[in-house]
């Protein structure tokens, strides 16, 4: 059992994300293994959200523990400007080989927000370096790209960033494409591109996670990307959530045949062990920075950029992902989620259920909608009381299994969700 004085220190002195006045005491996790989080009072809670979408292989996976230990004994950190190391080289080589698209350079940073911040700065400076005045950014309504200022600006305006509205640069937001609006959207965009100089278009490919797991079609996104490319608008895929097989493929954009110009990665990149961001780009982007003119340099660098521990983990996690057994396991999870979604859609009228690869999302149809819906607390506490961590986005419940979930464990979560939905008034 934890000392209650320690818990007091947490409650009194540690500022956790999304803390509010009535925030209850935080659950104290002593250790975690596989799908389980262990609390100080002996509870075993199933982590059904991959630890805020970062964990891929399960907690404390032995291959990752050993990669981290080995690397810590060799080299824990070195300045990444003017210096390099083997884990950075290993991850870069394997990632560039694994993706179906022809990317050329990877810029490392610390998290998802910095990965997108770097991408946005790269796009703006790409035009600046050529003396061309392209200063506008295009994004989707409902977008979320992180909490730093550039990332917030690229995200939809909402209660989350309201205090900062005066400081956010202007962005043009377009609706998510659908069968109903795609032709009109493309035609409006074509008119806009012909008259306005957009630097780039940033998007969460195929699914907007934070907005409530809003899924849209690859074929529509591909047409928007192709139009952007026709007008030289740099396309930036924010794969912070979708990367590393969440959608069944290494990258969500690999469900298309057109490669965006820049890709942002984080969250699952280290298997959930350490923070790391990566911004991957095509050769032509980098070429605009390759100059004898020092003022064309990309002056962006974090102290922990290219951290060897994080990169050793990223390399170990990628090797695990590419193993035949992991690939089979991921496909099995995709099938189980799709079957369960079909079952729920048939059984219940008061939900909208959807899957994209390993991601299952269930929107509870209610007049109480959105992130601040009261259903959020009801759902969260219902499952937590059964030792399952499912943290809904308002009235949207989602299940994001780590790839170590067995068929029995998947079924256990599915049955729990089914019986919860059964109890809701229809
Ligand atoms: C699509 C997307 N981009 C960026 C971010 C920000 O990542 P981080 O929380 O690591 O800064 C998130 C976080 O949820 C995300 O879902």
C-alpha cells in the first residue's frame, strides 16, 4: 500500500492534464504488465486504450525492456547537432524501408505536438526559403494536431484553445469529405487554390481521433491530396495517432496510392515507452533547406532531439511490428473489431458503430453530445468499476487494443461493452 502522505503530495502539488476543481484522487499505478495496470491497493485494471494511444505491444514488453536496458548502458544521450548514433540510423533505415512511400529525411523531436509543429514550420519555411509568399494553411474542421501554438492554430477552434484564440494564426478550415460533399468540396478548393497561396494542408488521415473518432474515406482524401499536389500545396499527414498499424497498415495513408509530402509520427513510435516525435519528408522538401546560405537552415532543435534511448525503443518496436506473428495478430484484431462492430450495429439502434483497422468506435446517439457530454463520466466510471480502463471522448466510446490482446481478452472487453449498451435506455 502507498503511504497516504505521498498521495497527498500528488493531490496537492502535481498538476495533471485536465485537472479540474473536483478531480478525484488519482489512481496510483505501481507496475504494469501486458494488458494490466496494477494499483497500490491490489487492483488489476485492463488498459483498453493503450495508455492514451501510445502503447502497441503491451506494458513492459520484454523485448523493449531489454532494448532500453542495453541502450542505457551504452549511450543515454548526446547532442544531436553535429553528432549521431546507431539507434537513430537503425530506426531510420528500417522505417524508410518499411513504408511503401518514397520518403527521404526524418527530423526527430519529442512528442506529437512537436512533430506537427515541425511539419508546419517546414512547410512555411519551404516557401520562405524560395522567396515565395505562401503563408496560408488549410486544415479540416474538427482537427486536432496538438497543444503547442502552431499545432493549436492548425486545430479547429474549440473550448480547448479558446483562451488562446487571439494568438493563433489564421487557418482555413474545410469540412471532412463525404460521398455527399466531395464534388462540391473539390470544386471550391480548386477555385480557392487558383486565387490564394496556400503553403500547406494538414490532416489526420482517415480518422480524427480527438474529435470523437470521426472516420472518413481514403478515396476522398486521396483526391484532395492530388488536388493539393496539382497546386503545389504541401500535404502534411498527421499520423501521430494512426501510425504504426492502428488502421491495419504501417501508415493510414498507405490505404491510398498517393504519398503525402510530410508525415508526422509519435505516440506508438517507441511502443509507448518513451516520448519521441518524428517528422518525415520527401526529398524535395529538404532540398529547399540545403543551401550555402546559412539563413536557409531549419533552426529548430530540442535538447532531447534524437534521444538514443527513445530511438533504440523505436527500432525495437518496429522490428516487433514487422514480425510475421505480430502482423497476423494485428489482422486478427482488425477482424474481431469489424465483426463486433457489425454485431452491435445490428443489435442496437441508439448507437453509431464503426471500425478502422484495430480501432473500434461507438457513438451513443444522444442529445447530450460532444466532448463535455455527461455520458463521458458515466461510461468511464462504469467500466473502471469493472477494472477496465475505457476513457470515452464525450459520448463516443472507443476500444483501442494493444496488439498483445488475445482473442479471449478481446471477447471479454466486447462482452463488457455489449452489456453496458444493453443497460442504456434505447
Ligand atoms: C492526431 C494527433 N496529433 C497530435 C497529437 C498531439 O500529440 P502529443 O499529445 O504527443 O503532443 C495528438 C494527440 O492526441 C493527436 O491525436
